[in-house]
C-alpha cells in the first residue's frame, strides 16, 4: 500500500508542477504526455526535435520514498501543427483506390478458436470449421454434401490414417457480378469526397476512424431467418503496416456481420488517414546513482504484467538446451489452429514476413514476423501501442552466431521409420532495444520445431521465455513446418519453394 501511494504521489507532484508552471505549455486533455525514464548522464539536447524543445528552467527534482532522485523536464515548446484536412490532396475515390485490391482477389484469413474466416477481396467472405470425426484405414475419398439451407459439409479421408475430416462452411456474403474486370464496383459512383465532413467514421479500438463500407450480400441462407441470406458489411480503414488483413469479425445480429479490414490502399487517400495525437515525452533523468526507473514503479509494472514476472521467477540463466516451457509456464503456450485448406498459402506468407504470429495473454504480448523482427507490445486505448524490439533479423549476424560453439542452429532426430530428419532450427535475432537492466541490446533466439499435436495436426504453438535479463527464447512448434525444416543447411537457413 505504501509503494502504490508513493508512486501515486510522485505523479501527482509532477501533475501539480505541470499545472503550476506559468511558462510551460498548458496541460490539456487533447495533449498526451508520457514519462520517459531516460537513465543517467543524459543530455536533454538529444531529445530536441523541430516540434519539441526542452529547457533546464522547466525542470524539477523529484524524490521517491526510497530517496531516488530524478530530474524531470516537461517539453517547453510543443508543436501546434494540425494535420491538413487533405482537401487539396484528393486524387481518387475509395472505389478506385480499392480497385487494384479487388482485381487481384487477394485472400486473407482470420482465426478464432472454432471458426476460420476467409475474405477474398472483391469476391466473397466465408467461415468454415474442420474436425476429425472418426478413424479407420481406407482409400482417400472426398464427398461434398449440401444441406437444404445451402451450407456445405465436405467429408475427406486423411491419406495417412484414413480419418474423416469434416469441413462445414457458410458464405457470409459475395460480390458476384458486382465487380468489373478492372476491379471497380459496378453501380457505385467513382466520386471522391472533398472534406472530412463527407467521410463517415467509426470507433475502432477507441480511435475515431474514417472508413469506406462495402456490402457483401447473397451469402448462404440463414437458418434462423427463413428467406434471408447472410450479409456482411466490410469496413476498409487505413492500415499502413498491414496487408489487407482482417482486424475483427462481429455478428451484429442473426446472420448479419461486420468485418473491419486494415488496408494500406486506404492510407493513400488523405481523407481516410487516421488523425493520431502526438504523445509528448516528459524526460526524467536519474540523479546520484538512482536506478533508471524507480524501484517501486518497476515492481508495480511487473505486478501488472504477470507473464513476464512469472517467467523471471521460474527461469534462471541456462544453456540453450531447454527449448520448451516449464510445467508451471505451460499456460503461456498459445495454440493457433490453422486449417488444412490454407496451409500452403499461409506458409508462403509466413516465410515472406507478411503473416506474423502473435501470442501472450498479459500486459505484454509478442509478435514474430519471420525474417524481420520479434516485438513485445502493449495496446492502450489512449496512448496507442507501446512497442519494445526484442530482436531484429540480420542474415550476416545470424551466420556469425551460428559459428559459435554454444549455438545449435540445426537439431536432428529419427522419425517413426528410423530416418534422420531435422527436428528444430534456431535463428538469432539481435540489436533489439537497449535493456535498462543490463545496458545492452535485447536479443532473442527463435526456435522452430517440428512437433505433432495429438489434438490437431494443423496447430501452431508459440511461447516467449526470458531465461536471463533481456535475453529471450521464442518457440514456434507445429507439424506444418516439419517438411520445411529438412531444407535447413548447416547454418539453419531454410529453403522453400512456393
């Protein structure tokens, strides 16, 4: 209780300082602040930007209950520039802006515990589920049944076991006959809005977001509403770092759905860009051998992030032979079920870095983009996403790491037939963000392991461990990668033919 009160008072004093300084910028709701614990022996000049200035006269010395001192400086000048409404930058309508995507028919997938959703832009959206219903030896067969209401059930025996895989699917909407050969929506005016007021918005993850809506109707007949077919409204919003992926799927009423798609094409239309408020940093520099961040605050944050704190208590610095989570940590393993219908296309997207695996259940979640990076992140409705780089990919650095005696880029095992196969490869990702505890960049070893699950042969288990401070292990386990691992060379580098 004393710890929480002490930290609370620290922020309250800083708040009063901000409000009381006549020479400082007013503390308003539309200006967001974030405290950056900058460390010690830091020069304020390094934080100067064209829109933000720091002056020593705007500094106050803060002391925690543990007598830790910090010199905290509020930005003296904050850029008041506002984003343009884009009225003079409009070059095309959203119909034309999405035409290239609709012409390509690019398909994307969204996974839930039971259903898999597939959207082929400009064509259709459907949901389906696969399950193994019985087993027994026999020749592979494929049977497609269609019920009276119109949805399909596909029965197919597994080549290896003769097990029957039942696939149930519903079309949630189509654009059949509504898109021409150039990807343009038929019957929709090719007119661009001229002001923000003409662009509709919706609340997406707490942010007011401009959108363009496309209605896909004519889906599979609705069992609960006779004579009515399923229908989906697809909201295309700006997603600069996405690849037209599905952000969310919601059934608003029986057989009526809303799908939000993050589209980089929408970002090319100025009026459809999201206005993001800039977050201004208050720089707090440690004084007189104080730690980078107050100890009490650090403990409080660790309590709010039980996954990270638990890993630090369970795991000790060790060699890299322990490649699986401990028993107490198994709850942190996240399983993503991947449909057999999309194995090949999904594997290609994963290896190109365009499809990223995400996991974690606490304050910090993590993201792995093959051949690109491993990130930890936390989403806040007001401040947006806070991202920590755990490691970034550099092929030459990985090759140097692979030469070390302590590394093990490739591991072998014997399969059921007695043949020697590659069971696991390890890749090194270095140059992450600097760790406040060690003063060194974070780094992670990514372990991709061939592991067959008795529950599902098309599942992917992922976990992130921290055996020592800011040194991580990311595990990716699935039967899907078993054939891929056999292409690994002595350095663990993979070869894959699309």
